[in-house]
């Protein structure tokens, strides 16, 4: 498979440590993957679904203690604490290796060690990076084969080059001994005692964000938790946007947006380049170019339906692995809350218990069939709105960068930053309500800068400084905006319709990028004139509604500024440029 001495040494070290019974190289061929699927079904790891209704689709259930990313068990390991903390959990490098080696000792006895060579990004692109994941989980192999480009072609491109080392074992799936450790200074990831996607598909958040963000800082590019979409105008021209949102703020829905009818009739289209991660570099023309380093979608199932996100739903209908959704025994398919109003009469819930949609717990609350963080791993190629630039090795040029979060009252529907550094400030102060995608309390507002709080592979203050440094390198920078689809009325109902109608806000954003539309300067940035947001064909939304959605309440924003100040106080190495931006905001609010 390869003569790369570093790869072979990595495998030999792992064999000596973990003691597997055999080693199997993943070559990426369909015949080998089909054999793996057959084996996973025989071993009870996967359930083969109805091949007429869901060709190539399977169901998997994780252990009940292993259903989400575990931020409390996720560590950034470095020689000096301040290079990783205070946002990240930190462990000193040599201490972490010593602890992990004890946990990995003999953990694969009697098991197969799979070698997964994978490329983040199109194979051979100068944007791309290569990883080798060693794992004892056939579930990981089959998911990585969807989420990344795997196999011999990757090793051929790697040659004698360097790669990111990833070692994973589900070991005994012990919650107490579960660790997901990153060593950015060594290009290494080690994950043990989990078999849930975000903790074990090491190309995903582990490599594509935590390790890559550190690589980006040292090599002069950016790895960001961003979707990438293209808006095609009736004249055939396409403009690209990258957008960062914390979990459950509609990232996948926006990435696969279907424009409202009033736009579709005029010939507007939206193309998805990526729904989760963007690697961004400065192009030769002085613009920022973004690629999606992934090859699939690892989406949240509950709430995905024909109305909320038909493109995502259609993407899941072949070649997909569903994890922790409900099973419909009547037709051998799957179901989740929010899919439709017809839960299975004869179902099995995500825990493997008999279930139907009428079941209640002791308190009379409905028992859910699917876990709130249940997932689908689906090939990008299935997506009906996949951009033809998806495999472009040079990426797509960005006109705008958009930040956003769930704020019931504070942030307006949309506003534009006044400069690159002001945009970095806007991103650094992002806040949202927590969701089921990360374990812990739901509905608590927390600061999540650039939606990267759980994913920065080094000190957050240094990450902000890297953004500011990047701004100095970009001759033609994209404009930076903030959106908030989640403003509520006094009864707690969302005012803005969201979903496809978010196109109306993207339309204004791109018009601003072309200087085709005016704006009103406020203490927080440039806000649209209400009449410039297209509400044609929107029921129940008037210009006055838009005025309300764009309102800036100074007293609320004074509290927000205090919240930003206290957040900065929790960090170290916050750049002076951002402290100046905060002081400037406070002065404007008090003027």
C-alpha cells in the first residue's frame, strides 16, 4: 500500500501498543467497503434497511452513554498551558501521552486494526491535507469512507510526505476513561472509549478544525467552522458566502437553502459547497478562497423534513448511515421527531426498546423515538443542490463572511461590520443558546466566538490575533456581517420566518458587498433600511415588522457590551485591537 516510513512506523508502534489480532488496510474500493458493510451487519453493528426505499442505507445505535461530543473529555495538549487554555481543557503533552498509553495498552486484543488513509479536501489539491486514522471500529471505517476521500489514491499522493496521525479505539466504551486528545504541536490525535461520530471520525472536528486551526495559524491560512454556499443570480453569475453558526442555529438548512418562490421564478438558485467546515486561503488575486475539506454531511436528523430542508432529506435517501434514530419495523426504514406526523406503530427507539409515537414516560411526557442528537452520515454527491465547484481544488472566492447565533432579543436580523477588525470583534463576541449537540444544559446563552469555542486548537486570544493578521494580508477582503433568525415576540414566537426566506437577507448582504444598496450607521454597525429587505410574497410580514427586527435597543446592548467585557476577562492574550473595538462600542452606546 505504501513505502512511507513514517506511516509504517506509526502502524508498528500501534501494533506493539494495542495488540490487534490483524491489520487491514482500507483501499477505498467499493468491493472492500461492501464486504465491510456485510461484516458489520453480521456482527450486529449495522442494521441493513429497506434497499428499495433506502438503497445502500444502514442504521447504527451507539451505547447510551456515548451520544454526543463530550467537551469535558476533550483536551488540547501542549507543552505550555497558556498555548491551549483557558477555553480548552488542557493537558501537558508528556503527561497526556503517558496516560493514554496506559489506556491503549492491549485495548485491541482479538480485534482488527483498520488503517484508513484519508484526504481532507480533493485528493492532490494544494489546499488539502492527509491523515492516517488507525481504528478498531468498522463503524468508523464506513463513516470515514463517506465523510472523507479514503484509500490507495491518498497514499499515492502522500508519497513520503507528512500526515496527521490519528489513533482511535472504542476500547471498553467507558465514560470515565473516555478521552479525545489533540496534540497540535505533534500533528497527532488520540481518541479512546467512544464510538460517537464527532469523537471518533478523526477527520471531522478533530483534524479539520482543532489540528487544522493550529496548522492555519502556523502556515498563514484559516480553518473555520463555516458553511459555504453560492447564490446564483438570474444572469448566471454566482457569489459565495461563508457563514459560522453554533450548533442548531440552522447551518445545514442555510447551506442547502431553497430560495422562496418569488426568487425562484426570477431564476435565482443556491448551491451548497459545504455545510460545516471551511478551509480558507488568500488567493493570487487578493481575495479569500474557501474549500470544504469534507466529502459528506454529518447532520442532525431530528427536525429535518420535506419543509425544513428537502435537500438534506433527499441527500439521506441513499448510501447513508443513520445513527440513533428510531427504527420502523413495519417497512424496515427509519424515523425521527420532526420527519413527519406518522411515527411508526411498530417501532424500536434509539435505545433498542419497542416504541410507538403514543408512548409517554412516568411524568406524561412523550418518549422520543430518536435521540435529539441522532445523526445521518450522507455522501455529498447525493445533495440535489451540490455546487459544481465542490471538487474545485482552488476553492471559491468569498464575497461575504457571516456570523450568527440564537438571540431572542439582542441582535437585529442583520447588520454589517464597519471594517475587517470590527468584523473580527463581531465574530469574537458571538453568543448563542446551547443545544443537544454538545452534552450539558440546553438553552443557556454562552459566548461562542466564530462558532469555534469547542474547536480552536490553541489559545483563543491568539486565534483572534490570527484573524487580525489575516486581515492585513487580504487586498480584497470579504465584508463581514452578523445575522439573527431567532428574534422572538413577547410570547416567545419567532418573528422572522427563516428557512428559505433567509435568502432575502442573503440578497441584501450580497447587494452590500457590491455597494448596490445603502445602510444606516448605528452604534453596532450598518443596519439595512427596512424597505431594502425584500418582503414580496411574505405573509404577515410588513415593513414595520422588519423595522422591529432591525431595532437596536441601546440598554440591551450596554448589557451585551458588559457581557463581552467579562468574556474577554476570562481569556488571555486578547489583542488590543479587539479591546479598542469594545471601548469604541461602549462610547457609541453612551453617546
